[in-house]
């Protein structure tokens, strides 16, 4: 069996070890869920760290947006509890919500693109592995 595979991906031509191609084809998603730090390090070692870093950045932005939404909700509840005028809510809370909506929509679109790129790379790795005569995927 060859030790390196050279093949086309949506990211361009790649040369990966069989072990790295197997990792991308079968294990990368699971590692990303378990440890983003290890996922990023592994992809950096493979020479495709930018993909993982983008995914990690977008995931972090999602978490920040969730925290900000909670803060806005708490602020709105505090304003309502103190019987502040509706104008205060319109002037303070609404602009924050509008900005968060834009951030969340942009982040979600970029996240979808990032996941699609990672999935396409995974599929290309699996396809390349199956071009090896007699190749069998690792048992799960």
C-alpha cells in the first residue's frame, strides 16, 4: 500500500499520508466534537490548519453570540422589571439585537460554508483511499 496519496480535492491538489487521509475520511468530525484544540493541531500538522482554524473561530463566534443574547435578555428583563419606558428598550435593546442578528446570520452562513469544505475534503479523502487496490476502511 502506498504511504502517501496524491489526489484532487475542492481545496486543490493534496498529498496526504494514508493515515492522514483515513483520519480526514473517518475520524476528523469525531475529534472536532471531542477536542477542538486537538482537531486544529492535527490539521495543522497535515498542512491544512487554515480550514480547522476557520471552523474553530466560527464555532467560538457562535458561543459568543449565545452569551450576548443571554445578556440582552437579562438587560431587557431588568428594564421591564424596573418599569422603564418602552423607548429605552427600543433605544438600547433593539440595536443590540439587530447587530446580533446580523452577526449570527453571517456566522451561520460562514459556518455552513466551512462545514461543507471540511465535508468535501473528507469525501475526497475517502474516494482517494478507495482507489488503492484492495483497500478496506478501518473497522469501527
